[in-house]
C-alpha cells in the first residue's frame, strides 16, 4: 500500500507555483495536542482528550464550543504546567524542519494558524521561521489558567473559519492568489483553509480529512510533500 496518496490526477506541481504555505500546529507540525498534554499533567487527561478526539473527527462540529468545554475543565491549573509541556512533551514531527526550510528557500511565506495556544505557537513559529501566526491566547490570573481565552483584535477563538480567513488574509497581504497557497493539516477544523488553498495536504490525518485532501501523507515525515511539489 502506498503511504502517499494523491486524489485524482494532480497536475505537475512545482514549488515555483506557490507563494505561501499555511500549517496547523498540533499533530501536524508537532507530535502532540497541547491541550491534551496540559490536561494530562493536571489530572484531567481522559476528560479533555475525549472532547479533543470527537472534535478532530468532526463529531463535535462547533470547535469553539469544544474548546470552551475543554478549557473550562482546566480552570485553576497552575500556569507552570505550560512550561512543563513545552520542556518535556513538545516534539516536532519528522520532516517539519526540513519541509519549512525547503519552502523558505524557495521563497514561500509560511503561516502558522492554530486552534492551540500562543504560549506554544510563539516557540514553534520561532523555531520554524514562520512569517505569520494566529492562535488562541490563554487567560492567566494569579498564576493559574482561568479556563478562558483572551479577546484579540481578530476575535477570541481561532476555529476553522478563522483559519480560512487567515490564509486568505495572508495571501492578500503578500499579493498572491489562494491558488498559489498550500494548506497542511490533520483535523476537521483544518478543512476550511484546506478547501480555500490551491493545494490541500493531509498529514497523518483523520479519515474525513484524508478523503478531502488533494495529497495525503499517511506514513513518513512532512518532508514527503517534496516528493509531490518539486523544485
């Protein structure tokens, strides 16, 4: 069985055809779901992970509702848990660094757009050289999570629609068409941005996402995309 699936007859793709690449973070660029790891260290792992899985499979269709439900379970958790997740549990997925380096070398702008949290996206964006970032800001008071997110200038929760809007906004900012953008993700809330992009890529994704993506990487690292989109 092939571990790299192409849907339909894709035209010959070259990196020169693209100007922008947008990435999900959790379980795409990195090997964890940050909120699940926070919950596990706080003793709330099973309850939060069950909601995460249902949301990623598309069984809970309102991502904002699912995130609020999960965050509410984390109210009162010491903010120091975030440092532990970053230091002890966050790892980059295979090929993430290599793919981002190759895309940047080809002149693409990189976008990190995540339903996760700025505490982690700041680190990941700096490590991978992202040009644009959008994610959720955890509210912290008296050294503990409040169970809520902070309002930002674009809104409060980065869901699937916000991911799509961010991709389109970044295309407009650099003066390219969405057809010149690629979007990489693994969960149901990545489908709106993947549908807006000229090339959609599923990485070790949920079945529904694999089925709708133009390219599905089912084994190996993210840099396998370079087998499809060549210099």
